[in-house]
């Protein structure tokens, strides 16, 4: 059974995204611990990529700060081993296909298993290309997370049927980033998902306020928040963890 | 890869966000429909002939041939096309296709600005809105082209992320496309990105080799011994190669930008220094570090300053059908000056990379051999930058 399921056993799941190494790994560790204290049920650890084409300016900035700080995939693997001593909630890596592929897909995914990573989110890997990594992920019991977008329409059934771990529902067109208004008909997307799979689904892209968290977790199984947390790191740097704990707490409370 | 489409050997595919999948599927379906539609092809041919000025000339460079004292050199004059480069071939095709699909807005990336100018031109002609993404660094290197695009009614968005060059312009155009799909076509300028772009752009550029074949047959009654073109993403090169791929006697030679040299970090020679990766929607060769971070590449030529290469080129390299050589800034600038002086033709600095290699090999070949070099664009846009390179300060 997928370990990720545990994230959805404690009511609606709050999923926090944090870029590893922004501004340094010590802060990332404190930030993750703070998010879990605040009530996060699942952590998405971003491995920075030089050219993150699915990200808006906020997460692009985090990627850049992390890479400029000298973080690498190997350093992040070591870091997760250390982090796992303090954090027991499910954790997944979020990065780009080339980071996995260039490391050696088998080597990378095997390493995920070894260090206690439960899943992998690759925003530039659509259904048609998932076989690039899905066989290896299956072998190592790593859930390769599928995404569904507002433009998916006729593809939702096909994607849902083969989805693993949880389904990441992209709330809006465009790249990651906070939005004051989400206009997609998420209710009908979620009901199509429900018809085709039993695995949980969570909504991400554009969620930053407790009101949004309440609204979108009420129609799905959880809310994913990235840019709003990254903004706290951008603003407070090494002092961000205490703000993150409060912020996550306010979000989880509202859900 | 059972579901994967658009493969050239292991290369190609569709590594893009789910948000864009229906857009590329819709594009593929529309293209498959219209490419065999006689009305579409007639309309496109009329545009290419009456508006863009095709067929482009195949010019025998007699002075250059005599001076180098070896193989006969022909120049395929894509620089004589409307807007001054081969880019218009692809843009007219894609803009017409987008129009048939009901799109009203074109977005594009540009490096040297030639593709941006061509897209802005087609948008003006067809009454479409146009937004061009251009690395901030390139807006400085190619200020004249920025002015031209604005003159043609396009909006030019300077891209400041990453290295502020072509790869970042591609990333930004992809981001823009994910946020606005229903009325917008991404008019990609090279044989790269996710399927079906490498195939569509190749088909629209294949007219280059189709014409070379016919024109040389008329002039010489035979095939060339080698065709040479510069390669960034690789659209003029695949256009130059395509109709010769089955003719095994014709050597296909792509010239990459070595920048300051392939043994330095200041290079953009993907085949010579890159390795297999996944980026900008495709599997192909990319300049990258050991962790897969895309390298900040460098070339004097904004149009070749890209860390990847189109998937079909990667495949032609794998099967040893085409050869990819690296040409330095210095060699390209020498060739730029040489052709200007010798034939009275100022070539684009991109095309000068192809010329530089022809200048190297022509003297080593017998005088009954024939080389065709594609002059992908004209060099007016480069004069100020080359002057600066030579230490001459002119007012552009």
C-alpha cells in the first residue's frame, strides 16, 4: 500500500511545497519541521532546476536561490536522510524530468526508496511519456504522481485510471503562483476523477489563503500550497520557519 | 514508449505540462488534416512565392570557388527571402495553420530576432495579434530587430530570467502558452520542442532542400557532394538536409556554434559537448552539468546560442547520417568578412558558421566536387555587433 495514503487519513490533507536549499538546506530542514508542526500532512520537496518551465516567478526565484547556494541532487539525498530523523509524514520529490533522467533514472528512483521518499512529481511528464519512469517507479514502490489540468477534459478518465499515490489537480491555466480568483469548474473535474479512481485528489496552483484552502479542500481531499510558503522564505530567509508554522496552522485549521 | 509520439530514434516525444497536452494534440490533428489539403497548400505556396519571394536563388559563388581552389561552391540564398532569413518559410506555414484553427493570436520566442520579425510580419499580414519573447541580453544585441517587430505591430517582451537569452525566451513562451491556449498558437521557430513541432517545422523548411535539388539538377545535372548549414535548434539545417537524407552520396554537415571553443565553458556546441537529456518538451542532446542543470551557453550568434538541438538532428547524428562540426566565434567572424569582401554578400553571423566550414574543406576537395552552403539569413542585423567585436564603435 502506498505510504502517501496516510497523508489523507487525518481529515483533509494540507500539502506543503518547499524548495530544497532555499536559501540553504539547514533552513529547509527547519521549514519542513515547522510545516509539519503546523499540521502539514505531506511534504513536497522541490529539487531545484535551472529552467523550471512550469513555475511562476516566485518558485523560479526559489530555484535560482537554491542553485546559487550550491545545492545539488546528491546533497539533497543526504539531506533527506537527515530530515527523515525528524519527519515521519509522507514526502515526495517535485522536480523536472531532466533532473531524474540525467542522474540515471534507476539510480535516482532507487535512491528515493532508500532515503524514505514516497513519490515523485514531474510537471513536464504527461501521461503519454510516463513510461519513461513509471516502470522503474513501480519496481521501487515510488508513486509517480499524475497531474490533471483545466484543459485535460477528455483525458481525465484515462489519467485517473492509472494514477498512483494521489492526483494533483491543477486549479488554473498557467504556471504556479498565488491567484486571487480561480475560475475553473473544479467540481466537475473532481467528480470525473472520483468516477475513475479511488485514490485521493488534492488541488494546487494559486491557493494561498485559509478561505481558498477551505473551499478547495471541501470539494477534494486536500490543498497544495507552494508559492505562498516560498514567499515567506523569500521575505524572512532563515527566520521563515516560525512564520511557516503559523501559516500552515492557519491553513490547516480552516480546512 | 508505447504512448509516446514524434520519436526520432530515442529522441523527441512530448515532455510538457499536462495543461498543454490537448493543445499539441489539437495542433497535430489540424496539421495532419491541412498538410494534405490542396487549398491549404495552394494558399501557402502563393504566399511563399508572391509574398516571401520563393524560390530562393541557388547562386554559384565563382569568385569564392576560384579563390579557395577546390570544390565548386553554391550558395542557397535564403537571405534573399522577405524578412531576410529562412524563418519566413516556417512562419507562413504555421500562421496559416493557426488561422485555419481559428486562433487569433501568435506568440513566439526569438534569439537573433529573425524568427520574431518573421512572426510579427505574418501576424501583420494575416491580421493576428502577436507577442514575441526575447531574452533581454538579445534585445540589446539585436536592437534593430526589436524595433522592426514593434513597427510591425508586435509586442516584444524582454525576458530577464535565467541567462536572458534564447532558451529563456523559449521557456517564457511556453509559460505564456500554458496560461492562454484557446485563442493562441505558439509559433515555435525551430525543429525543437514537443511533437508535433519538430515535424511541422521540418516539413515547412524542407522546401530549401527540395529547391536545391531541382536547381542544382538544372545547373549541373547532378546531386551535390555535400550540403552545409548552421545548427542552433536546427531548422535551416534540417531544411537543407531533408530531401537529401535518402541520397547517401550527399554528405550532410551541420555547423554548431563553438563560441570561444568546445574546450571552454563559453560554447553552444550541443552535439560536441552535450549529452542526452529531456528539456523544452523533447528528449535530445543538451549542454548540461552532471546534475542535469542546463548550461548557460555562449555564442557570438544570438540565433545559435541555444543549449539543445532538434531531435531529428540528434537522431541523424546517432545513425551517422549527418556530421556535426563546431565553429568558433573567430572562424565565423572571419567567414562573415570573407564573403562580404569576396562575393559582395553580407551573411548572417549564424550562416557564417556554415561558410567557415566550407572555407575549411573546399580547398581539400577536387574541383569536380560540389558543395552547397545555405545562407540562412542576411547579415545587416549583425554589422554593429561584428564591428564591436573588431573594436570599431559604430552607431547602430
